[in-house]
C-alpha cells in the first residue's frame, strides 16, 4: 500500500509538472525557472508509468512546478551554478511527502527535471525532458 501511495504521489507531481500550463504560480516563485511561452514537447519517464510524451501549450505565467495542493509548504528553491533544486513538501507535518527536483537547461529551448520522491519511507522518481517546438500553440 505504501508503494502505491508513493507512486500515486509521484505521478501526481509528474503530471502537475507536465500540465504546468494554466497553473497558478506561487507568489514567491520568482526564483523558479521560467519557460519560454509556446508549444513544448514534454516527455516523462519513470519505472511506474514508462515513457509518456505530450505536446503542451505553456503560457507566460505558468509555473514550472504546476499547481500545488493546499497541504503543501512553499517550495524551497536553491540555485547551484547552472542547476536549480526545488523541494516540495506536502501533507501533514508528521507524515510529509517530499519531492526534490533538479532542473537543468536554458528554459528557452530545452530543460530537464530529475525527481526523487519520498513518501512514508518509500522512494521513487521520474525524469522529464522538454523541448521547445514553436511560439504558437496549435489547437
């Protein structure tokens, strides 16, 4: 059951990042990477879901970490040279689910997010590779 909850938590975070379009940004996310608006091809790979690729329309105000649950603390953002580490903690204080994301890229043409998620002592993760396709989104 714990593994199922971790997979569920990790997948939710991956899908929120993937669907970062049209998500409200945190007030203090000025330090988060900002993607170039337009059409992006986003590929997510994990042991639990395999490879999924989607074309996603990103708007200027969209947060790269997607919308967060109200049980989540404000994300911690650390810059280390050309890498950005974002840590997201969600859930009750005595049983926090923690997801750490390592971002690299120029965020104008490409980026990569590598994740490690821990929930109730179980670990999982995923990788997202994103490539900019066009300034115009297709409908």
